């Protein structure tokens, strides 16, 4: 890297960090003003507010807006260079527009790799404490897990059914386990009036149960015994009945993939929401390359209005991108459109816009 490359590279990084700091302060103040009543009314400590909530909130909100921060940073300092005729001087010295992009893309690469790590690991770790805090003190009724007529595969050939489940008591009523042979034929049918979770031994205790076993045309029946109980180990724990709408945000990417596989094994094929989350964690960081290209193409040209006009255009494009991203996530989740393509639609559209703007940029 020559002197000019180093200058642009570090200017980009410094401006980007400054934008992150400013918007972090603004976002935290706005969020605090909205939730201050909950903080006062609920029995939560200052330590919990700062370290459990805001230490998770700050990475979360910044990860969502990082591409917008990058766009504003690029436009801000590039527009100043253009207004001081520095861009024109660089181009007149024989440096091509695409060569001028090199230090920008180098700085963008650093941000992209950090954003990838944050999206796949750092932010989910912070979300665990943030969302636990919110579910405890703010959004107390956000559990959307099923409690009635639950069908679920716990193993490849073993299916359970619970007519009603009480989450507080960790008790299921009208419980059934159906086991099949590898060829799909019924092997055993167990029915119990109640199943209760035993925390000390990590097993389910079945009460008032009966079993039917099948060996070809032969059936063996064990009648119900109200006094008899049995403890059984299942690939099922009380946490499996808890479902928060934002539960996907609490899992890092390896956990997210494992969760998707486990849900499919249990016969719950509607995992699109979690697949979208996984693909989004990769697509959003790549956006930084695209917005860097757009920002340089817009701000490198010296125009009347200077930084103000360039920032207005940049923020407008950023707002459109955020809207399009949210729309594409909803579209990919609630339609038969391929999930991966649906998540990447904003990048494809804005990538095309960036190439067009770069071709028309000042040479």
C-alpha cells in the first residue's frame, strides 16, 4: 500500500468507528427513554440493566445497521475529499477510478470479517442475556410455544403426542408414545394419563400408563395401573415447549444449524424462519462491499450541495435498502420462494445499482 492507500484506508476505518460511536449513543438513549418505566417498575438492578441488557443490546443494534454506518462513513469523508478537489487531483494523476477503490475495499474487507464474526457468534452470545432480560422484565407474555395437541418426533421411529402441557408445572396430560419398526409398521403404543418432568434425574415420570406391543399379528397388552409409575428417558426437555419469536437470535450459527436439523428430525418441517436467520447473517456483511462501491461512486463527484447532498442521497439509499431487506426476509419466510435467493435479493439489486453507478462515476 502506498501513502494514498494508507490515508484512505485509515480514514475510512476512523470515520466508520466515529459513526458507530455516534449512532450507538443515539440508539441507546432512545431505547433507554422507551424502557425507563419498565426499569423503574420492575425489580431489576442497575447491574442487570447495564451488563445483562445493554451489553447485549449495543452489539445487536449495531449489527443491524452496520452497512448503513459504512455507507455514511464512505460518503462523509469521500465527499470532503471531492469538495477539496482531492479526488480530481488523484484522477488527473493517472489513478483510475477502480484503482481508487482498492483501499476502500481493503478497509471494507476488515469490517466485513468483523461483521461476519459478530453476526455468527458475538451478537447471539449477547442476545442470550439481552432477551432473557426482556422476557423477564419487559415482554413477559412473549412465549409462543404450543401447549395443546402437540405432535413431535423425538427419534427417527418414535413419536409423542401430548393433549395438554402445563409449562409452569412441567406436566403433560394424555401422553402417548408411538414406536415404529424401520419398515414403518407399528411396534409399540404407550399411553399415560400424565407425564411429569423430574428435574433431579432429568427424566419424565409416567403415571397411570398402559402399553400395547405388536409382533406381526400378535399383540401384547399391559393394562393401566393407577398406582404404578415409570421413569423414561426421551429426547425431550421442558425447554422444547418454550418458543419465543426471537429465539433464533439467541443461537450462534452452529447451534442454529443443529436446531434446524433437530426440528426436522422431530417432523417439524417449518424451519424457514431459522434458515432465513442463518443466511441473513452472511448476506448482511457482504452488503458492506456493495454500499462502499455505491458510496464512492456517489461522493467522488464534486457537486453543489457538497456533503449535505451526498449524505441525503446515502441515507435515502440506506433507508431503501433496510426496507427492502425486511421485505425480502418476510417474503422468503412466508412464501415458497427459495430461501437463500430470497435473502440475497437486496444484495443482488443493490449490487447491480452499485455497478451502474460505478460505471457512471467521475473518471
